[in-house]
């Protein structure tokens, strides 16, 4: 059975809080060494990142390159079933260059494996 919530699971919320604060180690800590992270829509076209190191490098480029300042998530819908999580949300970011708003729609499909449930 899949449950829906407007609240993110604590482990995912902590990872996003880390990313928003510029703590990439905190964000990438949720990824397995062989994780797959795909971003289908970017100005340069689809991005497919294979492995925690590639994810880290890409995200550092966004933060260190000063392209955007992370904001907040709204319209959050999280669906959980077993080890699978689907999150739909709108992120309210800003462009670093001029401070103009940048709203991005996100959908994350996350499968957890080998995770201690106590870390939840």
C-alpha cells in the first residue's frame, strides 16, 4: 500500500536541508556508492550521474559555480511504499547572478536498499 503525505521522511528532509545549506557531504551521504541520479530536463539536456562521486561533482558545480541559491520546497507530496519513495514538489530558488526567482518542479524516485530502519 502506498501512503501519501505533505511531509518528507526525516532522512530525505535532512539530506535536502544539507543541500540547501551548502553541505554536499550531508546531501550525498544518502546515496550508495553506485547510485544513479538522473535529471531529465536541464538547459544543456538530460543529465545522468552514475555513482556518488559524479553526483557530488555535479552538485558542487551548481553550488560552487554560483548558478543558484537554494530556497524552499512547496506543494510537497510524498508517497512511500516499502523501500520506495516518490516525491513531487516545487522548489522556490533564486538565480545567483541577479536574485531573480527560479521555480523548479521536482519529482524524485528513490529506492532505498540496505538501510538500517533506526536511522529513518
